[in-house]
């Protein structure tokens, strides 16, 4: 393969293919034109390079072999269209005719042929010339005067010398004639001097031509262009001159003419059609119908229109074989062997497949010319490419890139990589189908190359294609394709360029080589970000390498981010870029931020502060890190730099708090003004208000001591500043922050109040009054309610950090300030603006506060919910006598679970196990209605009772002492109610024991009968049984019955109780000594003890007695008393 034989483009006289399809077409044409009956104008249709010229060569050879008088002449339109193509045709055709006449010995006809040519070309012409001119009248006069003037002069001079005097008119006549030439010239110039003769002004010489140009008229009979008629006449005359021969004119390369020229020649074909009908002429027109139809089509015509036009011109059209269907690959192998030798037939087969797959011709045609061109292009590329690349690689590169105008990038790109062509919508379905077919063919060719040559970076097919394309070594080729464009793309931050390189073979290796050098983080990340935003680029494979590079090397040290850097890394982090590579920079930015806030504020360093803040904020935003809560000790830089700046992504001033020291510093910063600065830079007029709202507006009321209050020394300076400039709002703000108020402060306020116009100053004054709970003075501030409404935010910013809930409770209860403070208190409650509550007023004056707040549209339920939100309220619960009755009732009856701690506190402290017996005796005897109310609610709610242990003995002691007193005195009703409520809380078993104890008291002979009546009347529900068990108890029961009989008004409840227990009395085995007495009392109490009487009347042993006592009772007067 060292010596290559290139293929030629000359037409062949023999058919090189086994199918001999070209030879059959030539034979068919020969047979057709041999018959005089057939149409003499025929077409030969075929694609470029399909062998039309070879067919004509074969036809010419067949004509010569036959020995007929047919002459084949080929007229090349492409070579002769410059100038006049019809003139060139006549010239060349005349040469053919004269040559044929010379060859046949008929030289006498040659002059006539030449004359025919000259006439056709317009070389014979004739004309007439009419030249007419005249002598000017002025010229005639001048000549005549010139001839006569000397005569008159000669005649005049002697007479002047003579003695005879001439008359005056003779003198005048002679002078006129003597000077006649001069006079004529003067007059001629006067009348003609301004005239233009041709392009020149008139002069004396114009007299000779009569003052005019010659006028010439010519008539020339000549044609500027050979007309179709001239061509037809010349063609007929020439053919007549050789009428014994059959001329076959081939109008070749018609389809290679420019569009306008082709249309003109196409129109002239009609001339040959008309001539062939009567003369010895046949015309063959080879053409490509696809090309010709495109040229003949109008802008709005369909392709069929032009093809119909072609059919009209050429009723008979022979067609060349579009694809060599029989044995064309054998012919390709033969051509290949001629060029490359016989040792590479496998490569020939592979290359023929590639050529057929990627043929640039319409419908994928493979013509003989294309095969020759393909083989020659492969051969020339081999000669100029270093490294001896594979001919298959060369074939693929030529077919795909050169013939089909595809970029090398499309050949080298990863087929799985997205491309703009893939995502762009196709304009029509045909284009989409063709695009899909091309992609499939390209993929098959790549698989063929991969199978044969592999994809190794050193010898694989991609690197060989690069060598072929750049005509250089592999390392330079890869650098030309990717390395240098990649470096340029990163350096210029051109992400779209990088995206276009991402799908190339070797891109990742090239990117790694770029990373090994010095690369700017700005350029790299900004370029990758732009590339990632492209729909056609996936940089995920590069991210791990970037993470490794930046983890192992401190490339971000002393790095200065450019615009868009943080947006870029934020997007790249979402794609997998590691956050850890930025941890050092984030930490450094955080330290710089914190260090900045520890420094004293310098007004000239504002830009530096903002740069530090923005750097930290940008890193947090890019890394998606939260801004941590920070407590600062210094407020100066915070207030001057951060608070006024809203254009931050993550840094949130709401998460920046002030420490105790920071708040002290903040108050001094807020109060600082031109009069009293406290060694600080005063804030701008409107910004101090914003800072106050930001860092004091969220402080809630508390009972704790506020460290940021201003001490006596600062208070003195502020007082002086107020007197110096009473209109400075910040000085009055300082007054509101005083730790203590001297007795002179109210006087100071009153002295400036009449001239005060500022609402903020009025609020500061009001806050000072409210802190001292001076309701009357507060009400004296003009329009203070309106001021509170207009400057509500400013007011709230002072209420939280300076007042307590106790201040507001006290002022809300004062009639002078009630209307002013109650809406504020309601607002504070609704907004939950209290941290620790002042409970004194709540417990003791709950009802009054509730009613006052209801006037401010705060419902009791909302007020109660707010109170119960403070968990510490139970710890400060006062004694029952200091708790508002309504609030106590709420504690015991409310359904809110938050009341349980309060309820439990009262139960444990006042009624629990820690209350001893003496304490219970105090409870029994307590006249406090809150104690009775608590016991009532305990009974109603069946609350857990833990004081039974000590309450039982206390009750026993109390009853024992009570029943043994003589005379007996019943306890007061409140005490008895307390006792009953406590007993209701006891366990059933305990109540049974107590009932037993009470029974013993009832039947105690030593106790007064009145005490027994008290127990049976008030505590009878506790007695288990009243059946007497012995004589002593029988005597006691009879005493009770006697007392009932004697005191009917006060013992009704006792009699009712005994009658209800008649069954227990029925079980009494009355002794013989007491039967009569018992029967007598029951008879007397018949109406009050009906059940007992009825039972006893039917009881054995009592029937007779009952009747006897009944008769006796009836016989006795009603007023008789036992």
C-alpha cells in the first residue's frame, strides 16, 4: 500500500460491473435512434456520477462499431454557457460540419456553411451615410468684403490727396467699404458669440462651416443576440449540407448550469425538437431530473409541475441505474484493489458498508463516481495523515463529516449525551424520521468502529478520527478538540462552550488534566454553573473529581468570590458538590462576622462591615446553612450596619439577640444624641426608632429587675440634656429608662408638658408616670389616649421593657387612669406581652379587673386563659381569705386543666394531710365564707380529700366536747355546715365509725338530752342503728321520747327520723319495766310516729296496752299533761 493508484473521472467505454446495466442502457439508446420512426429527442435521466457520460461513450463506441453514417457530437453546456450559449453552439457545430465536409471531400460546401454561421451570428451588416453641410452667410459677406475693400481703399486714397473736396457722404461710403471686413466680423460675433456649437463655443473658425456641425445618419442591420430563429435556420442549413449523415447531438451537463441559464437553455430545446422532425438530427439530453425539477420549479409550484414539464420536453427518457444492484460491491472491491492492492479486501467490504450507510446522495444512492471519489479521498487522506490511521476510520470520517457536513463533534460525542438536536422539536415529520435514521446509522457505524478498533485513548477509533481531522499527532489532536477549548471556556467563564464539549470523547480526562493545573475557583464554579443550567449538559460525573481536588488542596484560601460565585456553588451543591470544601471559608466568614461585632463602631469602615456581613450571608445561603442564634454584647455595629440592611438572604436580625450587657449598651446607644452621646456614635433620626422596635419591642413584661435601666449618674446627664434641648425625643426616651425616679421628675415633666408637641415625648412621659403608678398625673397629659393609638408601636416598645403587669393592674383600678390604661392592658393580655405576672391584684381584685377588662372587649374566658398561662401563679397562691370569691369559685368549678394546680394547691395547703386536728377545729369554727365556699365546691365536685386522717379525730373531739357541755349550746349554722361538708368528704367506712361514735353520744346518760336531740336532728344520717341494747339505753330512748313529746316544735326532724327507723325500734326487746312507759309515749306520739305506733299496736305483748292507753288518752282532757 505504499504506492497508491488513484481512480480517474474519465468516462469508460466498457461496463465495469457484472450487471452490465450501463451497457444495456447504451444499447437500448442505440437501437432506439437507429430507427427513423422513433422520436428524435430523448432524455437520459440519472443522478450526478451515475454513469451518464460512460453510457454515451459506450453509445459512441457502438455507433463506430456498426460503421453507419451516424455522427455523435457532445456539446458541453457547462463549458460554453459564458457569453451566448447559442453563439457558442453555432460556432462549435459549424466546426463539426466543416470538419465532416472536409473529411467527405465536399469542400465546396464549406464557404456556404461559414456564411450560414456568419449570418446566424450577425456578422453581415450594411449602412448608408448622409453628410450634408453649408457655408455661413457671414462667411460669404466676409469674403466679398475682403475682395472689394482693397479696391475701394485704392480709389479713396488718391482722392484724399486731390484738391477736389469730396462730399461727406462719399467720405462715409469709402470708410464703410474700407472697413467692411472688420464690421462684418464684429456683427457676426455679436449675433453668434453666445451660441453653442456642439460641445464648443462659437469662434471665428466656425464661419468656415457655416457655424454648424456635420449631421451623419447610418443604418446598421445587426442582431445583438442570436435569436431562436437564427439558430433554427443555421441548424437546418448545416444539417442540409451533410444530409447524408445522421447527426446525434448530445447536450451534456445541462443540469450543471446556473438556474437562470438552465431555464433559458431549456426553452431553446424546443428548437431542436422542431428541427429533428424533418432533418437528419437526433438529440440526446443527459440530465438529473431531481436537480432540473428544482431549478424549473417556481416558488409556489409543486415538484410534480416541473416533472410534467420535463416529460413534455422528453417523451422518451432512458434512466441510468440509480444503484448498482447487481455486483456493485464487487466493482467497489475491484476499484479498491486498483488503489490499495489486494491485501485489504475486508477493509473494502467495511468501507463499502459505511459508504452505503452514509451516502450523501438523495435516497442513499451509491454511484460509480461516488465510489471513485470515496476511494480517492481515502487514499489522499492516508498520504497526509501521520501515524497510519485505519482506512476504516478514514472512511467513516470522510463519509460522515465531509460528505454529510456533520461536525466532528457529532461523530465523537457520546451517543447517550443529550444534544440540542434531540430536544429541539422537528419542523415536520419527514425531517424527524430522517434525523432518527441518521442517528441510528451513526450509532451503527460507531459500534462497527468500536468493535474493530476499540476506544482506547492511545489507539482507539476516536483518537484516530481526531488525528485524521487535525492532521497531526494524537496529543495535539485531543488538545485541539477539547483541552484548549476547555481551558478557554473555563478561563472566559463560558459555560455554554463547556456544555458543548461535555459529550466529546475524552472530555472527562481532559477536564481532569485541567484540574491538575492552577484553576481559579471563580472561573471553574461559574463555568460549571452555567453549563449545568443548559438542558444538554450533565456535569454530575465531574463533581466527585472536583470534591477530591478541593478537599485535598486549599484552593479557596485567600479566594475572593466574584459576582455569581455563591449562586453557582449553591446550584452545584444541589448537584452533589460537597459542602465540606467550603467549611473553612464559612468558618472564617463567621469568625469575621463575630469579630466585627466585638469592635467599636467606626463610621468610615461601613463598607468593610457590609462586605463582611454579605460574605457571611452569602456563604450561609449558598451552603443552605441556618443562621444560628447569636447573643451580642455590643449593639453599636449591629444597629448601624445590620438592622438597617434588609437585603440579606439568611442573616436575620430577628435571630440576633442582645445579652444583658448588650441591652445595657443598646439603651445607651438609643438614647445617645447630639446633646448627650455617652461616647457613642448617635444613630440617624429614624433608625434609632427602628432599632428600638427591633430589640425592645419584643421584650415582655417581667417582675425581674432590669439591668439596662439607667443609673443616677446617667439620669443626671439626661435630665440636663432635657433642660438643654427639651425637643430631643431620645433624651426623653432616656427618662423612661431611669432606674429610680427622684421626686423632681414629675415636676420636670409638668414643666415641659405644656410645650411638648411630640407624641413620642408624651409616651415617654406617660411611661415614667405609669412606672410610678401615678394615674392622676397620667390623665393630665393632653390627648394621651389619642397619642397611645397613633404611636402604638412606640408605646409597645416601651411597655414591655419598662412596665410590669402590676403597674397596669394598679392603674386600671384607679378611676383617673382606668380609661387610659385598660385598653393597653387588654392589648397586652391579647398579645401575650407578659413574661411574669404580678399576682397580688389578680387574686384579691379579680372581679374588679375582670369587669374593667370586659369594658375593653376582653372576655372573662380570655382573661382567665391568660392568667392560667402563667405556671408560676400557683406558687404565689395567697390564703383563702385573700382570694377573690369569684376567682376561688373559678378555681374549684372551672373546667380548664390549668386550674388543677391551683385547686390542688388549695386542697393540699388548706384541707390536706398537713392540716392537724387543731387546724380542722379552726376550719369547723371558721366564719370565713371562702372556707365554706371551698368546702361546698369540694363536696359538689367530689374532689379528692386527703385530710381525713386529722379531720376525723378533730370531729370526734369537737362532738364529744359539744355534747358534754351543760347546758347544751348548739353550734352556729355556718359551723354546722362546715362540719357537714367535711363529713361528706369522708370515706364510707369512716362515716360508719363516726356513726358509731355518735350513737354512743346519743345514748350517753351523762350528756344532756338536748345534745342527743341535736345529733338525732342534724347528724342522724350517720347513725347506724338506734335500737336500745340495754337498760341504760332504754332509759335514754324514753327520755328522748319524752323530750319529743314536750317540745314538738323543735323536734320534728327527730320524730321523723325515729319514724323512718321504726323497723329498728320494732327489733327492740323492750324490758317488762319499760313496756308501759314506751307504749304510753308511742300512743301520745301517734301522729308524729305513725309507723312506730302501727307496728307496736300489732305487736304481741303491746296490743292490750296500746288499746288501754288509747282509751285513757281519749278520756283525758286535751290540756292534761303527764
